[in-house]
């Protein structure tokens, strides 16, 4: 199993993402969901996601804890840990958002494979 590319408290590894997650966690939450392949959202769905995060954070946290974060773990072959994910989301939510955002931003570059297929045969 792999580890997270950034520690839970590596918030300042990317100050821009840190600022965005602290000031507008709904935006980071939506970006993480989209980039993790959890959902493909149109404008109406984004509005509903933001409203659920703001007005009903319990639902948003359940989706995050049991959907988005495990999806990121699965995508990057990070060992599953439901209990740790729930605790992280409940008590270190902002740090978890930033950790996920950094994983989604940096890991794809590391996993890109370029295949050169010869032509003319």
C-alpha cells in the first residue's frame, strides 16, 4: 500500500490550497469530489453540494467520510482506514481537505505513463 504524498498537517506545503480550504472549504470539497472521480457535477449539482456543506454539514461529512476520501485512497492505492478517515474528517476537517487536494494535484503527475506507439506497420 502507498502512503499519502503529504502528511495530514502538511497544510502549508501549498499555501494557495491552504488559504482556499480555510476560507472556502465548500469549493475545495467540490474540487476534491470532482478530481477524485466521485462525481461529475453540473452547475445545479454544485449548488446543491455547497448548500449541503453549509446548511447540512452532517450529510456532507458522511459523503466525504464514506465516499470521497475512500475513493481517493482507492484511486492512489492508499491503505483503507475507515476509522481514521472518520476521525480525520470530524476533528481535522480543514487539514483533511488540504491533504486530499494536494494528493489529487501532485499524484497524477507521478502516475502518468506515456506510450509511444510506432506507426507504419
